[in-house]
């Protein structure tokens, strides 16, 4: 059982209790995912219902936000059914994690604060959007984000 000070520190700083090595790995993978999404948007036109859309926001972002809404809805339903989950995984903890995700440079993917208000409408992890993808005739210049090994502790 954590002490009150340990609990306070976890709440303030350690959102998911992973090791420094794991945190660096997850940071690296997140950076690769960001670069992949940007690269796809630079090299491919994505259309929905015949209109070219912004891949970051309208496809990748919508997919990510819908997944997050569904996960939060699943957690709320589990609590309503009195299903026990892991420690430090309350509805508030899950929502806080998702708020942090979208607060840290992910706003380009859509408005999480607004979309999470309709969390009850998300009942499946299936992504029901139909898209058409075609290689751009003139690709945009791809500028991937630099990766840094430094981690702020």
C-alpha cells in the first residue's frame, strides 16, 4: 500500500508507473507514429464521400478519438457493473490519461474535450468510416519530427 506521499507523487507526476526505459520506448514509438501519420498525409490523398480530407484530423484523429471514447465508455460500463479493475484505474484515472494524451501536442487530431462529452454513443472499437486512398501526384515535403533520447524526469 503506497504511503500518502507516494500516492500524492503518483497523482502529480507518475501517470502510469512505467520504468524510465519503458517510458523512453513509448516516447520513441509515439514519435514514430506521429511521423507515419504525417508521412501518409504528405504522400497520399484520402477522400471521404468524394472529398479530399485532412488525413491527420479527419481519419487518424477521428479513429484515435473514437477509440479513446469507446475505451472510456467501456470503463464506465465496467464500473456500473461493479467489475473490479486494476488499482489506479478508475474512470477518473482513465479520463485523466486521455486528457493528458490530447493535451500534449495531440490537439491536431481533433477536439477531445468536446468529443468525450458524447462518450456514451461509442459502443464499439470498430471504425465505420469508408475512405479512398490514392498516391498524390505531387507529394508534399515530409518533415519528420526529430527524435531525442532525453527524458525530463
